[in-house]
C-alpha cells in the first residue's frame, strides 16, 4: 500500500512548513531513512526522511511552497504499485471529494532527475546567493555525501557580483518573520515585569579554569551560567513553568535554551536535562548546537521542549538589557558583560568584576516574590559555585 510523506510538525506552534527543495525526484527509488526533502520552519531547517522503502511519486508541493502540517506532499509506492488514477495520496482517498479534487487539480511543478539541484547546506546556499556563485559549477563538497557546506562556498571565487543594497524594504527570512510575529505576541499577551540583580563574578574565572582542566576542553561563561541556572530552576520549579491554555504547567524537565543570533534571525537551541549535566557535558552540547545553528543544520529535537531561556550579550559589550519572554516559558534571563566596578567590599570601596542579570517574567506564571527567590538562588550559585564545580 502507498505510504504518505507528511509535512511534519517540528514545533508546538507550527502551522506550516516550507519546502525548500526536494532531494529526490519523481520516480526515484528511495530507502527508509533516506533524506527526501529539506523543510524550513520558524526555528530550523531540517531534512525529512523517507518513512519506508519504495518509489517516490505523486509530488504535490513545489519548492518554495508553504504546506500545512499534516498534509501529504508525496507518496512512496511499493514495488509494482501505481498511483490512483486521480493522483490522490493514501490519506486523500479518505477525504471528502471536494478536498481531494482540489488537491489533485492544483498545478505543482516538481523536480525531475535532470532538474534536481546540488546537495548543499542552507547556509551554503545563502552564501552562494549572496556572492553570486553557481553551486552546480563547484566541485564535490566536504559535507556528507559530497554536499557543499559554507566553507566550500566561502573558498570559491565569486562568479558574479550581487548588487549592493540601495535602500528601501529589506526582504525578511521566514525565521525572522515568525520571530517578529511571536515576539510581538509575547509582548502583547504576557504581562512582563523585570528584576535586576548585580552579582560578583569573581569566582567564575576560577570555576571556569577548574572546569576546563577537568573537561579537557574550552568552557565558556555561558556554560557556567547554564549549569548554575539549571540548578536554581530545579530548586525553584515555579520559574521552570509555562503558561498553557489558561493555566500554569510546571515542567518536569529542566531544559535550558540559549539564544543564538544567526544570519536569518534568532534561534534558541536547547540543552536538555541541563540540571543533570556537568559543565564539560554542557560545554560539548552547547558547542555542537550553536555550531549547527549557525550552519543552518539544527534538528527538530534541538529546539524542542525548552523550559527557560538565557540570552547573553556580554560578549558584545552590553552592560544590561531587558529581554522579551520566550512564550510560553515563565521567564528569560538577560546577561550583561563582566566589568570592573567600584562596590562596597567589607565596608570599604573596592573594585570587583561585576555582572548584571535581568530576569524578565510572565506575571501570569510567576509573581515577584517567587521570581526574586529564584534570582537570589542563582546569584548565590554564581558568587559561590563550590557546590556546582565539576
């Protein structure tokens, strides 16, 4: 029996997915688990795999088309099987006649074997478009299966000069557009309030040095903050909650998201189970997901089930800022740079490395007192991380 290839839901609030390109053409033989198409959502670009072995047929979505979640975009036929005469998928045969006829009648251009494009990562395609490089003119890429990656394109000579921007409207990527929409929704619907706390970051340097030696790898300040934040969230579950359908949901996992700026906007890959990980494990996972975020190679599971978000702009010289809550989460932590400031030390002025933490909260989920208790716990762990060092 024919098996539908379905546009999957890659996020809780996702309604559609954009078919960036087909990796297989009409009539190709495919194996279960083999990549069929590249799909973009507001959070990730991901390859969708074949659900079974067979022959790819009945492609119903052109490259660039937005397809509702759950809708069939193609079918995979078993050996000797043919498409129904009306071209409908297995799922569509059970739909009402008007819907099935409308889908079958929609004109769709699908790739042929001759028209199929080079395998390339999303970032490689963006760089090629910006630099006027023809991907088909490049040699074999250094990625899996000979796919071109960003470094392959960056080292290639430009074949045409793209015109410089001359003002006017700037086209928005899908990620940026949906980021803007959801940020506006969060700002309009979630009653924000903010708590600011300056912490002495003097112990972070020694903690970072010890963690580097034990892990045998580089460890960033963000890694230390993820570790401390996860521990504080485990002790204050009200801050590790969400607003869902008019009620508060306390999450049973501590999954800390890290806001990462990419070419197309902002993504938040997640360190799952961060309260159960050592600093070295957090550093390894953070390096992996941030690298893939910037390459446009995040997987759906990399951005799912986040329960709290950290946005660190300290590396850009920012002293402090207010972040917008990443709905439906209860709160987001905005982190500024570490800078020397004159502060009281044992009753006399002294110079200490200080860092500003700003906690943005959804008042529907957490009130001021509980948010303050969480922030106080976090500040204490940063200023004296002896119980967390590993």
